[in-house]
């Protein structure tokens, strides 16, 4: 395996892909959105149960590549039980981490991201950034009360 | 599995004729297996195009000056060449467009839309590329007609019984691909055209994938319209061909208005030019068309004619089938790998999935091994739905690919499988 692939498909990613956390439907959801990447067909649904400004429950469901599915899985772990304001702040940090042009700006918060830092491998593969970002944009749409999200 | 295959030591087109194939990708020699998306260009053709632009170029069909005449001659010569490639009856049946997609839209808007009545039907197949679906939907929406699709069998072959059953007196247009871009299935174009004509329908055949891989004879098939994508035929982007039967093209209103397509213009009335100018409004892709001519010369060699063209593309098709067969035999050894498309007649496309690896991940991993494939829905979302997969990986074979490319594909797939083991 070349250096790039090891960087992209880190153990954390493969682990979340094989053993997804927070996967399935949420019966008492207050917010639901489905995100779709028309380019590759990745599709992810995010469901939230939000009470008193806190994410009590979060689930994802869908079909997609390893990057997209593991990003969704890691997201559920990170956002479960979090105040909505913290979740939105993490969304912003993830955006900077995945998409900032300036490498040092992107890496500024890496120590605060935990497992999510494993998504950083996509930075070198622009077409795959959308895969990692789709669950996050779908979360953002859900929390804003929109029903669909696209990465384009 | 032991396959009896002819020994192929070098590819039919030497890789060294295609500079881009010698590019290192991710530190590896390139195994380019995405020619169904767009084929690489032979140096001989790009060189000839540059020479034209630098020494003969001017606008066509306009000036009385020498360069304009030279450019017009070069441009019109290619129309004669394409007539031979398709075995059209008349050079005026060959229209240059900006691509296969535009060719289909031209027919949908200028032929189908005025013809269609509410309740009429346009029959397609489940194999179609979006570009042979959406233009018909636009024409149908505007006229109250309906778009329906003939089913395929699980092996990717068209269900001819279903196709036949869906033809009726309301069927006005039948449009289908000659070779499926997603699976490689070759459709029985002549038989289907005859069946459609029996109900009085007009037939358009999408030749985007057949152009560089099969001998095409529009008269023998009986096609009313036949469209080509030149960039998939090793030629430049931005050039397409529309073949249409003379009487149909003559009766059709223009698709776009502008220069070249008129006989006389006043603010009260405009009369249109004769074919083919009527459908070539504005300055065409002159260098692109001349580049197409040079590409055809590369493919078939100097002083080619209909016979030698047919011989050459038949040889290309046969060669690619051998490479495909070898590739499929190598991939079949990999546990958990499924190849989609196992019809009797297959062109050089291998569409596959791997149980444990999503096609998108496969695409990235193969790329890191220098193997370029397409991963996705191949602009065939209805077909993917029919096959029950969100996407596939597709390796497409051209005359510059060889058995080593297939070995590289198989070993990169194995490497991908190991990552996800």
C-alpha cells in the first residue's frame, strides 16, 4: 500500500466502516434530513432527537463509500448528548479541517477532533472531500429544519 | 481457470503514439481504463491539428480568400470521411455538432417535438445514458407524450420480447444505445430498427460507445438518426456527429439560428440554407473537425476507404474483446467480485463491484496504483436501480490497452480488497 492510501484509509476509518456506530432509524426524531451526492450516489439520512437545545439522540442511515459511512458513524459518536450550539461549533471546525486552503489553518484544531482527525486524509483528494462532508452537511440541514442536503 | 487466448505482446495502438498514456500517475505507469468516458488522443492527430491551425486556419464557408478556402476544404473533407465511416448515402446527411448530447437534443427538439401529440410514446431501453433519456423527456413534457423503457435481462441483454411488446401504433420515436456505456452490451440495432419501423416509429441510435469499436453501416441497420461522440473516438472534445436520413433532415426546422444556416435574412423573413449548413449555425469547431479527420487517418492509416475502415475497426473490436475476456478471467478469480453484463455480444467494458469495497473507494485505491477507472453510476441511474446497485466500477478498454493493463487492474483490485479485509 502506498503512503497515500494508508493516510486515507486509517484504522479508525476502517473500524467505523465495518462496525458503524449510531446506525439505524430513530423513532422519536425531531429533525430529519437526507443528503445526496449526485456525483457518486452516496446517500445519508441523519435523524436527531433534540430537546431543550440538546441532541439527546442521533442516528444515521444510508449507503455510500467507506469515507462517507465512517464519517457519519464518527459524527454520531461526537454529537450524541451534545448541546446544539456545541454541535454547530464542531461543524464549523470540521469545515475548516476538511476544506481550508491553508494547511496550517486546517490543522489548527486537529488535537480537539479525536477520531474525526482520521478524516484528514481526504484533504489530498479533492473529489473525496465531499464524501467525508456529506453527513456533516446533512446534519446541518437537519438542525436547520431542511429536509435535504447536497454537497454541491 | 485456463483460457485459450491469442498471445498479445503489444497493444494494437502503440501506447507511445498517445503521449498522455506515458504520463506517470501517483508515481506509477498509467493503466488508462476510462476510454468509455473519453479516449486519449494520438500525437499524430494533435500534431496535424496544430499544423492546420498554424498554417491553414481561417473561418469556413465565408471568405473568398485563400485561407478560408483551404480551411473550408479541410473541414468539408472530414464530412466525406465521416460519410464513409457510417456508410451514409449522401454527404449532406452528416451534420457536425458540439457533441453526441447536442446531436440527440437536436433531433428531440427539431424532429420529435413538432411531431409528438399527447398520448404518443417514446420508447427507450433501461440501458440508456442520461443523455439519451433527458432530451426525450423534455420533448415529451412539451408535447404531452410519454417516455417508456424496454426492460433488460439480468445479464444486461435487452429483453427483445419486452421491447416488442412495448411497440405500438402510438410509438413515434424509438431511441436506444448501440453499445451500453455502463455494461458493454451490444444491442441488435438492425433487428430493433426493423421492429420499430414495422410500427412506423422513427429510430435514433446512440453510437457514443460504438464509434471507435465497431463497424457501423447506417444503411444496413436502417437507422433514421445515428449519433457519434468524437472525443470517445480518440478525437477532440467539442465535436459530435448527427447522421440523419436526407428526407428527414430536409423536412426538419432548424435547431439554432445564426450565421451559416441562412440563405437570406431580412427583418421580415429569413430563408434557410440547404443541408448540411441548415443545422450548423455559427462558426463550427473547425479545428476540432479537422482533428477528427486526422484521428480517422491515424486509426485507419493513410488513403483508407470503406473496406479498409471496416477491416480496421473490426480488428479493433475483436482485439478489445480478447483483452476484455482476459480481464474478466483475471477478475473472476477474486472472491466477492461480481461482473455486471454477460450478454452474448459484449464490447470492451467491464463493469464490476467488490463485496467489501464500495466502487468509490475502489476508484481511489486503483488510482493510487496508477489504474484509472470510472466509479459511479455512469450517468445511468435508471440502469443502476435496475441492477440493484448504487454504483459500479468500470474498466473500459481501448485499442491502446493490453493484457498487462488487465493484470494491473486485477492486482490493484486485490490490493483494495486487502485494505478492507
